[in-house]
C-alpha cells in the first residue's frame, strides 16, 4: 500500500495501541453490533480497500499539509494520488482513479480559494485527545482534524468528503461533534467542513454547539454501549447499510467469497 496511507496509519496506531473506545468504534456498534465484532474482535479487513475511503484519507492529509505549510494543495494531492495509480482499490461503478483525481483537484482548489481564508489563528492539526468517563472501563480517544479561529470563534473542525450535502439534522445530532466538545470543552463551536464531490465542487461549513444535556446524553450512550460490548452482546442489525458492509458475505454464509475478499490482521495493527 502507498506510503501516504501507511504513514498515517503508523502515527495513529502508536496512539491507538492501548485498549480504548472511540467515536468510530462506538458508532460501529450502534450501526450493527455484529459489524463491530467482526471488525474489532475478529479483526477482519477487506483485502482491497475502498477507493472512496482512501481518497478521503488522502484529502485529509493534503488539507493538514496545506494548513501547516500553505503549499499548493493541488500539487501535493497530484503527487500523493499518483502513488495510488497502480494500487488495487475498490472503485464503484461511477468511479475511477482518473475521475477521483479530477474531483480531488477541483475540491482542493475550491478549499484553497474559499475555506482557507476563513481560518484565523491555527492552534492545532490532527490533535489527539483522550478523556475518561466514570462509567467507561476504557479511555475514550480520538483525533481532531483542526482547532482554529473561525469568525473569531475558537472552533474544532472535522473535514468530511461526501457525495452529497449534509442535512442540518446530521450536524445537530452528530455524536462525533459531541465527542469533540467533550474532549475540548473550551471551544466555542464545533464544525464539519464538508468537501462535496459534486460535478461542480462545493465546500460547506456547518457549525454547531452542544448544550450540557446533549453532552450528558452522549455520555450515557457511551456507558450503555460499553456495557453491551463488555457483556459480549453482539447481534446482527440488518438494514440498508448491509449493502455497503464489508461483512455482507460473512452474514450470508458465503465462505468462498469471505476467503477471497477478507483477511484477518494481527491485533497490533487494529485501527
Ligand atoms: S451485513 Fe448487515 S448484519 Fe451483517 S455485519 Fe454487516 S451490517 Fe451487520
């Protein structure tokens, strides 16, 4: 796999080595407990990564680099994306390496023109965090993409690449933004900066702030989820999300396909 991906994984893996909970892991349990078990306990991973997922990681890395250095993001992106040209990735019917290359260039140009000038003082990028909650047996950890002043407010920002615009409710109810506010209680607001992969690239900012009741409700949810995990309560929760789940063939009992598409990784490389 390309250097761009492995470098990011190494840095994160060093922090993630000790047992913990995170937004991603608890969110996975809430989506489908069996998916959580297959990912975190059985440690099964697709042999070939989704192109969309890898594209999102590359864009994150380029944005981090841009905010730190101010260097042309398109040039950096082209260099990183080129390294993946010969790497087998899972593209959807509508995607290709070339198409994502053009989308990436367009989005980054737009970000440089529209979003970058919005940023005031940058405090941190890719900032790791950890907090403990009385009812959680393990620490809760994560990474914040950016902490910066936006419109004179200290803001924690998460970058998203998305095929479509975010709904207001997705922002208002996002557990991820709630987790950031728990981790960084002094921020004045939390935001998603969404890079929308439409034909004409779009950058959307969605700002939000959680009241104490929302923070308490999220802590209670974390306590509930961790108790279920500790008790080994894993069950299939089928829904439309099965159509893009990496473990559909496991649930369908198709052993041949499972062998062809999945691999069990060693415990230390868990992410
Ligand atoms: S295929 Fe559906 S039921 Fe099975 S693990 Fe995935 S989300 Fe859960």
